[in-house]
C-alpha cells in the first residue's frame, strides 16, 4: 500500500452551502452529512477541503430530503476530475515545447532540463515574476549558487541515468564497461 502524501503547509477550509434557509418552509438548514473531504493542490497552495451538506430539519417539509451543497467547492475542484490548474500548466509547457521544436514527444527535453522546465516557465509568465527572480538573484551568495547548481546537476544526472537504465539498458551497460576498462588497462601499463 502506498503511504499517504504529506504536505508541509496545508490550509484547511470548511465549506457550507451559500443558502442558509430552506426555500420552501424558511427554516434554518442544519448540517446533515459530509459530502467530501479531500486535498486539492492548486498552483498557489495546498487546500484540505471539508464540504458539508445541509438539509431542512422539518420532516414534514417538501424539501426535507434535498441536500444543499456549496457552489464554491464545485467550482474549486469538480468531483471525479483531476486538478485542472496543474494539468493546464503542464499541458501548456508541453504545447510550447512542441511548437518550438516541431517534435511530438517532449521526453528528451524534459530529461535534458529536468525540473528547471517548470521553473523557467513560471518566471517568464509576467514581469512581476521576473522582477522577483532578479531580486532573489541579487541577494544570492555565489557559494550558495554553486552548491545549488551542483545539486541540480547531480539530480539531473541521476534522473538521466535511471532513464537510460530503464529504456537503453544495453547501451548504458556497454558504456560503463568501456569506461571501467580504460583505467584498468592504463594501470596494467604502469
């Protein structure tokens, strides 16, 4: 079984229906059921939603069995759908790459630039993001920049090696054997 994902900062939101009174008998609606409790990840934040359903408390009312829901929750995250904000941004990245390169598949591009693809697209979205990048870059220490760059290179290299091992295993193993054979031969010559 997969472990549950844990997020560092989650904002909890409790949603009630916008309507507080029964439209038929005008009595105040009462909480009847939790319709959904889920985590929604947007580009700005991680939200834990609790969507409460309310009903009329009068058993003799014609609208007694009707459950009232919040329209805001349905607009934020439709049930049975994926996270639309994230899907849209990833689709936009793919489409932009395909238009520039003329290729159908963007895997090589993603392997070359790794996680930097999404960062670069976000920084380029508008001038406020670009100014934010410039401000952060002016405050960045050169030694820290080198550390971050090295971490990125190592992470990218590991990702590329995993890809080659999964998809081009024979070529990767042959290149490794070739690299290891070269130092062994030079040691024998000494």
